[in-house]
């Protein structure tokens, strides 16, 4: 009867191939879909005032007012957004970011990224 035991090097080789295949399968999965969130600026307010997003999502602020506004936070600043204009920001990390309009300090909003 023939000895059916495998040589240890063959076992490691087989294990390596299996791990490589698993890695290829994992790498071929599509990345999590990022989403677009839209915040309208109208009536001197951010609508909605609270956006829940994930890292990698984009938030687009669209100015529907007749005056210029900004989206201002320590980590991001839009600069002036003219009437009819817009500005987008990609969420980089989880956390809560309270922002405001630097021209109209009572205008406030928050991005909650999880």
C-alpha cells in the first residue's frame, strides 16, 4: 500500500495557494457604495439641518437663496457660494461636524458621520 501522507512543504504550499485565492476573492468584491447627500440652502437655513453620512460619502450644498452663503467648519471651508452655486465635500472620517455660514452666523447645520 502506498504512503498517503503529504510532505510538510506540500501542505504549506497548498495552504499558501488557498490563502492567495481567498485574498483574490476578497479583493474582487466591489467597494462599499458611497452616497451623495444634498443640502439646500434656502430661507437662510440649511435644509436638512442634520445629515447622517459615512466616510467616503459626498455632501453637496446647493445655494437656492438670493444671497451668498458659506459652509464653514474647522476641517472644511467652502468659500463663497453664490446664489445658484454649489459646493461639495467628501466625508473623510467618522465624527460629528457642526458647521455654520460665516456670513450669517445663525445658520447652522451638522454632519454626523458613522
